[in-house]
C-alpha cells in the first residue's frame, strides 16, 4: 500500500477486526487453495503470507491459459465471452477501436466487479494510417461540489454509497474514441452482442464467483446489488455456473445504442441517476453529467530495446513504467537470476518512491507546485536521470527506509480494473484499462439504469490522515472539483521501426498494475519469451509500503533465498491478490495474444 487513501483508513480498522475474528474461529487460510499461511502486517492490502507448500525448485508447468496465434488480428480480454465479440467486429470491417469498444461493453457486463458504464478508463491508440499514437483520458473525476475536506474523517463515505461516486466517464470516452478512430461498423453494432448477453444471461465463472462469495454479506445487505447478484430462490449470491441476467442494463444499452450517449448524460435517465446518488448522500449534479469531459493526450514516449514505447500520461502511471524500464535498460539480465530480480525490485522501489508526489496536472492548480511536478516528470522520463539512479543500486544490499527511495508523502493504493488489448492486420492497436475502482465499486447499483456506480473518490488522498508509517498524505492528489485521482493504469504499446505494433499490453489489479506490466515487457522484449510465457512467468512486487517483497507460488526457491540474503523481507502472496494482464504481440510473423491464468479470460482472432 503506497500510502493511505481516504477509504484505506477504514480498511485497516476493518482488517484488524477481520483477521482476529477469522483467526479465532477457523484459523487463517487463503483462496483458492488450502495452502497454509500466516498473518502479515495488518496495514497491507493482502491478508496472509503463504507458508506451505514449500517454494518450488523447478519452474512450474505452462498454465492452461490459451495462446492465440493468428495471421491477421487478435483480441484479448478479461471477460470470457468478450474477445469473440471484438473479433467479430473486426471481421465485419470494424477498426481496432471499434473492436476495443465492443469488447469493453461486454466486459462491463461479464466483469461487473471491475468495470462498467458507471466507471471510466484510459486508452492508448495506435493508428498506422494516421501515423499517430494518442491516449484518451476518460478517467472519472471529482464533481463540481467536491472539496478536500468533504469526508471530514468519515472513511466509509469515500468508499460506499453516493458520496463516493465520481463523474462517470466511460460512455463519453467510448463516443470520443469512436468519433476519432472508429466507424468501420455502426455505433449500434457495438452494443448488440452485449445486450443479448444481458437479456439471456451468462454463466457465472470462477473468478466472478470468488468475488461474489467474498462480498456476499455486502451484496445481500444491498437491495440494489442483491437484485442482480443473488439467487432469490436460495437467498445466496449467485454461484459458479448459475445465470446472471442484467435486464435493466440491457434497456440502458439499447437506448444508448439507438440514440447515442446524450440519453445517458441528459434527460430522464440522467435525472434519475442524479436523484439516486443525491438521495444516498452524494453530490453529483445534472450539470456534472451534462458537462462530462474526457481528454485527448499526447502519450509518453521512449526508446526501449530498439522499439518505441508509448504509454499513458498522468493521472495514469505510464511515467513510472518509463522510469523503471529506463533504470533497467542494459542492467538486466545479471549473471545470476536472483540478482536480476534484486535489480528489478530496486527499480520498483524507486518508482514507487517517486509516485508519492504525482497527481493530475491537467490544470496548474490541481497540484501545489506545478513547476516542481513538471520538473519531477521531466526527471522520471529522462534516461540520464534513470542512469544516475541505476548507479545507486548495489547487488549486495537493499534499504528498509522508504525515504531512501524518495518517498516523502503518501499516495492511496488503487484497486480493481479490467484490461483489453487489440492488434490488427494493418498494424493498428489498442490497449485499454477500465475501472469502477474497488470490487463492485461503491456497492451501489442504479435502479434506473442498471449500472454499478464507481467509488473513484476514495482514490484521492485526504488531508489530516497520516499513514501507519507516519508519512503524511500527498497534496498532489488531494480532491479538487474536476480533478482526476492518480491511477496505476498504464495501457502501453510498443512499435517497431516500420511503425507496426509489436507489443500491446496493460494490466488490472490496482497498485500491482505497474510492476506486472514491467515484468511482462521484460519477459517478452528482453528475455524473448512468447506472450503466453511472459504472462505465465511468476511475478514479484514491491511498492515500499509495506516494506516487503511479494512473490507468487512458483517463483523459484533459490531466487527467494538470494533476495533474502541481500536483505529483502519476503512474503508469498495468494494468486487472488496479484495483478492480471491481457496482451498481444508479434511472434514469428503472426499476431498472438493471451490472457492471465490467474484470472481467466479469452483470446480470439483470425
């Protein structure tokens, strides 16, 4: 946890109670296996460190995730029904952006715990015909009536219910992307398959079932969520294999498909949503909805391993991806794998140290000192600066003080999300990451539209809340009207010298998004693994708070011992607490793609 967001203060208190209660009643365990575990530091996002079975001494076997290998085009998705929808759009002469939008609309239904029309996204788009790469910043932002001290220390209101809701920008972003880079198929065509899924229902899959069960008490206590996420016959949340239907959302999607997004942001639907949010204590207004804005941005750009990397600017975390990769350029691999992972870990720690001072800079007054923040960004995107940092990394030591790595203030730890990646025959590509923030967002579903509202407001930092390490909150991420909270999302595209896409990637999973994305890039572009192998490779993660190096089961024991010998405190995390990725890559003349076995998903192409 790279600091304490408004909502995380409550989470820590809850976690102390929850861990003690669980330990007394049943002992601590971790899904999805029966692996033994021990409690970890209570300020961590994740509840346990696995202790059994012992760490492995041989590399794990390949996962069951599909490796899609195609001649012309590929779509990857976290939604198990969604990649096919994107592929079918491409077959009908749709553009990469058409396919991306159709896939995201599907994910908003099939992955209701992570994203939907109640949220927002970041999208990196490469158009070979136009010779450009652009980023669409459609992240949610604070309503006009928002203020720094609006929660007055009440953490719950930033996480649950109407006051946690930021202005939903998802649909506005779809329209902007479609206007500029879409149009190969009709706007209505993008919605048709998902409307059918909403009406006919889809079988709940294991990853969704896990989260439904985990949040069963919350869901059953919420009449709006219970209506679609629970089985009225059993009185329990939907189980794996049971059908989930979203009839009210189907009506909303059909209206938007037929009449455009104006019916969502103005008129009776908007009035109904605003009334719902305000009746639940929120501050969203009709003016907020009517004046909804998204922003086209120039991407961050750097050379890496002979390719050109493009990623999202602030409030996304492309700047951290660029910084960490620049530190590691010509620095890995080392002669010993354990040392390679040590160097990677140190790059992660430096990245998260610098993250603590970042925030939305789309307007000068959004941060306390715009000149300072811009100078920081200039340094983080400088190869020379990264080289100076690289010289401080020693193979025989690490440091336990976050301030050594540049951490001066605290930033919130963001949460859920969903990721799609598209690569087409003409060299175009799209990487998009979408979110409603915490699992099931604000835990508040709109009865008028069927959407689940985001709780993006708790991604801001809060004044007068110091994190458990005594580090004050970051003024660069304080709430201001119209401001977007900092995000770990970093949809990224690599191009070769012919301006063709060679790697399209991004991740879901909160603060682990950046480190997981860096590892997949390294595996694919430096270590030469195909995209499925790159996703299968077991991962490490370090974000300074807590001062622990996390690793997954399957990470080799000898590397763990090397890292411990150097001085890293280690913790083996459950597969359910890691980031998940979908990616596409060029491979032996074809386009390939895969999804993460840790979550499941789909890949399709032709």
